[in-house]
């Protein structure tokens, strides 16, 4: 009997994926984003079920257990999510340098929509919860859009959604992520260690020099990225910022007409990370953070200032901000609306932008450390995201029917 070869280890799989010729970055992102969003939904649902079952005590106990210097939850949120932010940074750099945000004309509409879609939800949140002592700190929670979740919902609608709207949603979410990273770095950083920050700056400087010298091997950058993560974590700035900073220093090879050439280090790393982030890291984060005990839950709980402010920011603020920006840009002649899409379909997409989930939960964990407030944040994020997903799906479905899709 012939022995069957052993399946490759995860390390070998990642290494192999980094040297294989990558596919189209945008097509791969939309595919992994769509299916990854469905996996994320399943993970969030599983967390809710387990948290409210007989396994709830074990679920929260495992997350609180310490492994070395961090709890299991913080290893997920601070370490594994750094890889998510690394992928976000790679996508941002690719789109700005060699993609759909490479020219100013392409940047106008998604930038306006993203900025307005962050500012209006923050204003709605502050109007509802900002006057309650201690809650103004959560202003950024409803400003985020979860691209994996939103694209996953769009995928369920199939051809009823024009390709231009999928691209619009993707680019808006990428610009939105830039804003979220800036908010995390500036608004949720407390005490700073000067020595650790200096060490992080020196490590980043070495990576910059390697880039300028034309070093294209990924291994030196990845080794330095690990040291950078440690330095940033010790500095007091949230460690996930190290992922975005690393991405900005990974070399990219511009290749018009063939933007996914195998010789581009950034594309190799992006394609190697995509499946692991989409199918493992983000669903694990969702599973670890979406579990909310609902014992004693009632309408009054959801109508408390914190969850209500978050939910209203996501549902009301996002649709007003995104749709208003697109309509205003079109009326003023600054940019045209997405090609082939009706205003009803654009409105449905604006509603989907209210799916905050991953980034909203992440920012919520930075804004509040009290367990009661953390649970209130999760309720607000889940309620706002679910309503936005259902309402956006219904509007897009109706919009597709009217256009005969």
C-alpha cells in the first residue's frame, strides 16, 4: 500500500502562497471578502449561542485566561488582529499606488463618502450618548464599516447588485479603514513610552532603508515587522498600528496592465495573507468578541444611551453620510455616481455601510474597559449592524427587481 503524502503544514502553505503567481488582487479580495463575510456571520452567531448557553461560563473563562503576558482575548485582539491591519494597510497602499485610488479623480467620490460616512455617525452618537458622563469617548465606534460583512451580504444578492456598487463599497471601506487607523492611533492612545517609541522608529527606519535599497525579499521585512510589533506594543500605541506601518514599508512594483505581477513583494504578501485573515483571523475575532449574555435583556437595555447611540449612528448616520456625499458630489459635478446603478441601489449600499461589526467592536474595546459598557457596545454594534444588513439587502433586492436584474 502506497503511503499518502502528509498535508502541508500552515507554515508551508503560507510560504507556498507567497511565491505562487498571484491572481487579480481586486477579484481575489472581493471573493475572499464575500465568502469570508459569510464565515464571519456564522462565527458571530455561534458566539451569541454559546455565550447564552450552558457553555457560556467556559467561553468567557477561556477568553479571560492568561497565556504569558496577555489574556487569550488580548492575544486575538492585539496580536492576531495585527495581521488583519497589515492586510488592510497592504490593500490601502496597493489601491493608492497601483489601483482604483491611484488618481485624484478616482479618489474623490469614495473619499467624500467615507469621510461623510464617518463624521455623521459620530455626530449622531454624540447627540444621543455624548451628554452622558464618560460615554463621549465612544464617538468613533459607529464610524467604521465592516467590508467583509458588507461584501458578504452583497454576495447573497448575486447579480442584483451592479459590479460598480461592489467596487464603490470596497473603495469606500478602504478609505474608511484609513480613517479608522488614524482614529485608533490618535484618539485611543494613552501613556507613551519614549524609549519604546524610539526603538519602533529605528526599526521602521531600517525597513525604509531596505525599501530604498531595492530589497524585495519578504523575509527581512517580516522579521523586522515582528520586532516593530513588540516595540509598538511596549510604546503604549495600540500594537495593531504596527501592521499598518509595516504595510506602508513593503515594496510594491508598479505594473500598469498587470498590477498583480509575481515580482511585486506587496502583492505576494497580500495574497498570502488574504485567506488566513478572511477565513481564520477575522472569524476568530468575531467569535471572541460577539458573545453577549442576554440574561435580563429588554427593550430598555437597547434604548440606553450607549447602545442606542451606536445603533443609531450605524443605521441612521451612515446612510445619511454616505448617500448625502454621493448625491452632493453628483449634483456639484465633482464626481459621477457609480455606473449602471440607480439611486435606490446606491441608497441600499449606503445602508450596508452601516454594518460596523469588526472595526466597530475593535474600537469599542479600546474606548471602554468596563465589562458592563463593553456588553452595551456589543449590543449596539450587533443591533445596528443587523438592522443595516437587513434594510440594505431589502433595498438592493427591490432595486435589482426594478432594473430587471
